[in-house]
C-alpha cells in the first residue's frame, strides 16, 4: 500500500497502476469517455469551463460547471492539503449543478495548479495566510467574471481553514459559509481521533493497532505533532470508519480520479506529488490552527456534520457552533457519513443545500 498523508485528512491510499496492455488501455479510455459524456453540460444556458487564471501571483486552475448560468455560484474549497476535488466531483456533483453553479479550484500546490507552476516559485508561499488571500482572490474573480454580487463559500476538511479565514476577512463576498469536516482546533481533533482509535483497537483486540498507537502515546500530549506521529495517529481512526462510515477503505475516493475526464493519467499521478510537496511545509502552521476563540461570525454559517467523522471530529465544531453569534447558524447531521459527507450522502447534501443555503442567495433566511 502506498501512503499519501495529508494534514487535515491524513489519508492512506492505494492508487494502483494504470492499465498496461493495449486492450485494457482501450477499455480504460472508453470508461473515462463514458464519464465525460455523462457529465457533459449540454443545456443551452449552462456552463462547463476549465481554465487557469492568475491568483496570488501564480496560475491556478478553476473548473466551473452548472446547468443554468443564472444560478448562484458555490466556491468549493477542497481538503488535503493538496487533495483536489475536481477528479472525483463527478461522483456526487451532477445533481447540485441543477440548482447551483459549482466552481472547483485546484489550490496552490495541488493537482493541475501544482503541475503548471515551478516548485521553486511556490514552495515559500505555502502559508495559511496565503491560502486565505487566494480564497478571497478566487471569490472576487468569480464575482467579476460571472457577474454575481456574491458567492456561496463551501469548504471541506483542510479547506475549511483558509475558507473560514476568508469569510472572517471579507464577509462582503459571501452569502454564507458551509463547512464540511470543519477544522476548529487541530490539536483537539488529534486528541479525539486518537482516543477513538485506541478504544476501537482495544474493543477489537487489534494488537497491531495497539502497538502503533501506544508507540506515540500520549497523543498529542506535550510533544510536537510531527509528520511521523500524525501518520500513525490518523491511520487507525480511518481504518475504523472515521474517514468513510462503516468502511475500512475508501477505494471509491482514491481510485475515483482514474476515471476523471478532467485529469489525465499523468495528472492523477501528480496528486500524490502535490501532497508530498505541500504537506510538510504547511504542517507546522496547520497544527496550531485554533478558531475556538472566534465568538462572532459575520455571515450565515451552516455546518455539515458526519456523525462518524473521526478524521476531523465533530465535537470541537459542534461546541463552537453552539456559542458563536452569527446572523444565522445551522447544524446538519449526516447519520450515514464520516468525513466524506458529499460522497457518502450526496442526496442529503443536495437537499441540505437547497433547504439551508439556496435561500441565502435569494435574499431570504432559511426556515
């Protein structure tokens, strides 16, 4: 098993080899073509655009899709760091595109943006503050290019760190904020996830897991959260369903990019390279993230909670949402999800966006 670790998701993935012989290669290309045809926007008033534009001094990739240009825009800020959503958005996004235009963005160091920029130009810019600035610039770009007064800000996992910062800095850009797998306190998340894994390992008499976990205990404790410790700490909560509920593996997500019509086979391989490039540089800052002292939030905030999420455990965010003052706030629980709610419960994702988020873009408060 090849390991790809991320600071917010810390995911272990088996990407597998691409087809080698000519017959399998042709079948692989036909499969990608079928997905491309399924997801193609054919509505006369729709939009299907993929392009790179200057954001934060480098070229960054955007994919903008929707069945009706008149619909409000969602800016989706992906997780990771450097875990782009574009190559798996085909798994859950099509129904959302009937009611919203969705802009997915490969952040600096991730996916196609990683591919198209010299590493030496980007390396020293991998700072949380720069990602916050980038999020603001992307939102401003979308408003101007598509003629919108504001956009909806939606973020997943690591992406909730710069997205929350952008909402606090520039609330005028956004109708509201949707957090999925929200990070409020990294250290508290690490403690809760570790405790869950240890309890599961004991309950299942998993000696391998117990040895791994005890080797870093107490965690996080007073020691630095290093790459090696965080890899060990995140492996076992995810094995016990803390990434995808009721699953020890998430093949649908990690192998999904191979069928993406938007990523070539070489681009898929670059996902891991972007992760390796990005994560070590961001980890020292990421582990200090703590939004728990934010007592006032300037725009409506909706949190999507995976009931079984032990990758970014829900307790710190649930406590924050109870105490924060905001124009509107709503908790939405996904009972059959862990960390990957849009992939795990795409139907509830759409229904929740229509009930709690679409009214905000129409100038109304949800019921």
